[in-house]
């Protein structure tokens, strides 16, 4: 961890609230979804922050809000020291070049009517990079960087496999010569064997170009292979954030522990002996989050206090924060057999 | 929670002689495409036993889904089954009439498809879906069917089942939709349940819930479960036996314990090494199988995996290996450890079939060998 320099990206108290159309007349009964509610992170140049959580926890919204692809309700986002939240669309444009995104679905995120050359060339044109006559050569170079042959240029996205399509998406992001890339579940849609190829490519590119990543995923096992720091999100808030080592070796929040325990281990005998924390149900609706600690409805160690008093994110160790009343004490013992904590009620 | 006697159960299951519920022999499925004739499934044989889970594992396009659909005789056009037998309850499914097949489909052999959103009709309620199955296959009507449908929803862990009967698919989360699909599939208490990537679209936490649910139902009903996935990590805790498919053929098959401890085929070892694990965390610690599978229209004459294999020999390019036991005898139909490889991994090394560490060490070596060559 090189924390000597200023972070490339600083997000403070980021809030993204969506108004839902009210059920009553004249907008009465309007409800607010706090998709992201007071999120703060820092990422240093050349580093990766992994952002983990279940569907609907606000992790993708966070990524989009940082890039200002979604309106922000509050907080600041600083890239290279510059506050993006106060910039006008025109002022933002040159800065957009520095921040790019790779999407989850390599089928939906590439225009099916554009050739690979058009797709990868578009950022060059938008940001006026490279003289016109050098752009084709640049596209060829970018494709080579992501491991695609020059013969791919004239072909259309549907002619490629999922992994190859994701390489095209990465080439497009690289075309703008960014400092910072949001990787929004870049391998979730791919076969395990292809996942590792793409992850290795992303790491190689990070080293080669000093890229800074926000890596969004729902699988802690994947995130650990990519990240220097990991943040776990639940219902719009970070519930635990730490260095990779600390988070995997001494997870403090029961939600983090449950996510870790959901990762399958590739050995039948160890799997059979494993004590598993299987969370009941799914993430509650963010329209009407539970009182107190948002996680208490699914938490295996929740007590009365958790239902009324919301824990705040507090330091457990240097660089390790968690928002649980029990974090930092003796590691909370999770009683996996406790009634109501397991989905497998019959066993 | 999972009982610690599961390992024992796995061993018991292997030791006890079983009469298979379903046995597939030399299955072949062909697709006539513009680019030529493709054999998506080429001589696949396996058996399913009551109360057992067989994991069918492989990358996209390896033929695992087509194999599953063959069991239902639902291979989409232009695909057609052009060889082999599928024996089920004393009959060959490939020779019975379409009418008889319709009676079996969804009743005795059920499928949980990969994508629960597209599998459900958006203009039908959850209740309509289940009641339809109960009416057609079991002749249930009215309130009887509805209350049975509610029972099924409650069985798959859907809270407030009576109310959920009137919900439309879009009102449910991905995990809930998959539970509805499971309720539909088990509505007629089938002898065989095929789950095609049942958790691929789901969060890790929900994935664990769904797999536990399938395990429970299997234990209760003694049905045979065919679990199809691209992730070897998933099958470890949930399968008794595993078959790894590559380019339309079975590359290796064994009991789950055997396969994970001593993967012989280099492809199996590679897939195993690709599984992201919590005990091997660190930035950049991961393993890749280089390249992609060859096009089925353009299969090499030898081993289909040869071009991606790190232990390839000349023999591998010239002659295709058949599925055989580890001592080299050709498959006889038993459920021992079989593989189709000329140069199997842990047999070639001096510490053949040693300990638990073998696969891990091999995996490490495997990853390093390709560190530079995978782009």
C-alpha cells in the first residue's frame, strides 16, 4: 500500500436517491429509494478497490454515480483532486476521457450494428485523440493489447464469444487512455475458465498503464484476486472496508462473513465439513429499509439493540472499518444452527 | 445446516450397487448448420441413480445443455438425435412415440432451465404456471390444484405462498423466480430433475440457498439430479459423481471425491485451477486455461483439447483418446474413474494418486506454464 501520494479518486459521503412515483394524487405518498447513502472511498493510483454486495445493494449505482452517469443527490467525487460534482456537462467532457467503464453484459454493451473497428474507434473520435489517419493503426494496436487479432476489425460483435466481446469492451475503454476504469461485474457473465483469462488481462493492463480500478462484483472469491482494498456494501451503505488481507483473514461484519461462507470450495470433503452461514431471504427493499442496523433482519447474531440503533462505520484496526455493534470485539461467533438463520429449515 | 456425515454418504452411495433410473448410451446429437454438420454430442454415456446427483461440467458450447435436452427429446432444430439409447423405466426414450414422450416430459423428467425470467410466461401468474402443470399431468382441478400449488411454493421457501400465487414473474426477484421454476419442476415428483445452470444468474448467497434447496428436495424425494454448470467449484459440495465434457464428449468422469482429489485429465485439472478460491487469495493469483475450445465444425483428428494442453505429445494430435479406466481398459459401463487422455496428469508423475495436495500443486504448475501465453 503506497498511501504517500494523494488518492486518484476520493469519494465523500456520496448519496444517490431516487424518487419513486407516488401512489397518491399530486405526488402524494412519494417514496425515496436511497440507492447509495453516504458512501466514502479512496483509491490510490494503480490500485484496485473491490466493491462487493448482492444485487440491488447499490454497487453499480455507485460506479455510475462516480462517473456522473447518474445524477448525484449529495457528496463529492474528486478525480485527480478535481471535484466532478460541481462541473457542468461541458466542463466534464474532457474529464470523461480519463474515466471509463467496462460493463457486465458483453452482449448488450456493444452496438450490434457497428463493426469492432467502429466500436473501438469511437472514443478516439469523441475525444479527438490521434490524427485521423493514425486511428486505424491505433485500433489495431488496442486490439492487440487485449489479445484480439487485427482481422477482428471488420467483424460484428455477434461473431464473437462472450470472452472476446468483453475484450472488445476493454479495448474501447482503453482507447480513451483513461486513468480510472469502473469494472462493473466484468466477468460475471463468463465461464469460469474465461473469467480468469479476462481478469489476468485486466491486471496486465493495470500494471502496464498504471490504471486505477473500481472493481464491482458479487463474488468475494473473484474480488480477492483483483483488489488491494475491498468494500462490502449492503442497502446503499458500506458495512465493511479493509485491505484485502484484513478482510479475508479477519472479516468483522456478519454480512461479510456470510458472503465469504457462500463461496463454494472446490473439494467435496471440505465442503461437507464446512459450517456454512446461509442467509435467509434476500436483500430487503431499499424503499423501506429495516430500522436500526439495516442488516438485522438477516443477521445471525442480531440482538434487540440492532433493531433500534444503527451502527456507524468505525475503525476496527488501521485501515479496517466495519459498521457492526459487535465488530472489533472477540470475533462474533455465528451460530449457524440457530433457528431462523438458515434457509434449510428441515436439517 | 449440512451434516458432517455427507462425506460418508458419498462413499456409501458409491459402494452400494444401484440400479440406474436412467442410462444413456453412446448418445449422438447432430446440428446441420450453414457451416456444415456439427456433432454437438458425440458418443456420450452416463447413468443417473435415484437419490444421486451427477454434475455435468464444461465450458459454453461443450454440449452439456444439448445432452440435457436430449433426455427430454427437446433438442431445438436444426439439432437432431441421431444415435444412441436413453433407457428410462424400462423403455428407450428415443424409440417411444411423441405422445408417450409428452406424458413423461415435465412429469417423470423435469427441467429447471438456465434463465428463470425467459422461462416463465410474463402474462401468466405464478399460480397459473403451477396449476397448468398439475392439471395436465395429474388431472388436479380448482381449489385442489391451487392449494397444492401453494404447498409447492411454500416447499421451495417462498414466503406467503397463497399471495404469491397471484404474482406475475416480473414482480419476483431472480432468486424467487428460480424457486418458482423449482416448484414447477418438482410439481409432479419427477424421477429425474435436470438443473441447467440453475444458479448462474444469481448472487453467491442466493446460489448457496438454491443449491441447498435442491439437495434437500433430492434427499426427500430420492429423485436423481443432473446438475449442469460451468463452475467446478459449485459441484464439489453438491454432487456424488461428476462428468466433465469437452467438445461434445466426456473427457473425464469419476466420483466427486475422486475427481477433485485426483483429476487425471488436464482439462479437468485446468477447470479446477480456474475456480476462484478463498484460500488462494492475493492480487494476480489465478490460473487460466489458454485459448478457447476449437470450433465443432473444425475439430482436430486427435484430442480436441490438444491445442490448449500443457502436457501435449505427438500422439495427442494424431489419435483421439477414448474414455477408459486409469489402467487403460476401455469403458465398460461401471462408474469407476474414467478419462479420455493419452497423458493423464497424476498417473504420469511419480507421486501418482498421492494426496490432497496433488491437484493444488498441479494447478499451480498449470497456471505458471501459461502465464505468458494466454493473451
